[in-house]
C-alpha cells in the first residue's frame, strides 16, 4: 500500500486524485490511498447521474452551490462544509483483499475502512449498496469505478458539518421520491460526536494511521502536487442534461432498488445510445451495454440493480 500525505485540498483536486491514483496503482501494481480534507458546500454527483434529474440547477445557482461530477458511479453526495474524501485505487479488485471478486468489490474492499473508522472512534458497519453507517447512522457515501484493464477506484465521502444527504431545497421531485437511506436519518461527524466536539484534523490523521495499520506494509508516498492533477473533468456542471451526449433523446427513467436508471438513444437508426443513473457499475460497462447489450460481457461489479434492469433500459 502506498499512502499519500494527508492534505487539505479544494474539492475538484480531491476528485482529480482518483484518476491520478488509478494511474499510479496500475504503474506500480500496488494499492494507493489518499485522504483529503475538504471544505465548501458542494453537490458531488455520481459519474453516470443526469444532473437535472437529481438536483434543481436553478436552486443551486441561487445559493451559490457548485455541482461537480466525480469519477466513480453511484448516487450523489452532499458536502455541506468541512468533510473528508477517502480515495482508494487498486491495480485489480483483489489487490487489497485476496478473496475479493467483481461481485464483492465493495463488500471486501471497504473492510479496512470500516476497521479504521471504528479504531478512530466511530463504530462503522456496511450493510450493502452505497453507504456506511457510523454509530448506526448513514454517514459515508461510497462510489466505485472499474477500468477495462481491471483497475479499481473506490471513493468515500464523509461530512463533518453536514450529513451526506442532499438538502431537499436543492433536489428534484424524482430525487426526493427515493428513500436513499432506507428510513435511517443520515448524520454528520459533528452530530455523532456526542461526548466531546470532534477535531476533524485529528480524526483524519487517526483514520489514516488506522488504515495504514490495517494494510501493512505501507509506504508513505510524497503528496501529489496540484499541478499534477487534471481538474478539468471536475469543473462545475451547468447543463441539466449533463452527461448525456448531444442529439440523443432521453427515454423515461426506470425505477430500480438504488433509485433510477436512465437511457437515451439517437433519434434515427439507434447507432448511438447512453445508459446511466444511480447504479454502481463500471463506466465502460454501461457504455458497452448501451450499444451492444451483454454479448460477451465478463462478470462485472454491480450494485443497486441487476443486469436484467440495465438491459431492459
């Protein structure tokens, strides 16, 4: 495991760490880990979510809230002030946990994080899908992507000043219709620290130390400079259709356990298509299924929907 020095980063830089660490993980054939301290009210969409289905862009603009898109798929996270972003890059799914497979990608690879969070003072559990509970409250949102090469990126978003749940006043009716947390009320780190106020810097250092201890041997790698990070893919979103390619016609969204799957097709000939939504799945696989179906598709990591759901769209 290569651990990057803990640092305060603007949110676009914290998001840009994902692709940068995946590249390093592939080159070194070793896991890479980074923790970023972030600050600022921001919506962080999953890689395949249509912006206008999740959030009210006008409401966000009125409140000065940027909408960013991360490299990992899944549902949106709210960073309503100070928070933490955990970035884990693996050269392959079993690089950290030997018995991990595409179907158990999150189940296996969040285990070191669960142990580290608990050791840092927040009892953590993962019951499946896209969030972790701390002291029995949803408090960390997960996303993943898997490259065609097999390299894996896992991200976790944890709010200190506010929970990871998007505020109702900036979401759409279709987003509010989904019970994202299965009846549980999400909580921030500050809210969970009932005994004494939580020092976020100290907690982040304790979390990183605990992660290092659980993934020994660990090599401390020099921090990645801002000039090494490509933040262009993580610029604020301005269009409700983003990321649907131009000239494709949007089809009705389909409900699945995690929320919604969406698709769009070319008006004539259906030569091009787009598939996205809330599902956790490799981006390359969504693109391939949109145009070719599941012909010759290998086993893929998939959470929140089934292959049948994707094909039906």
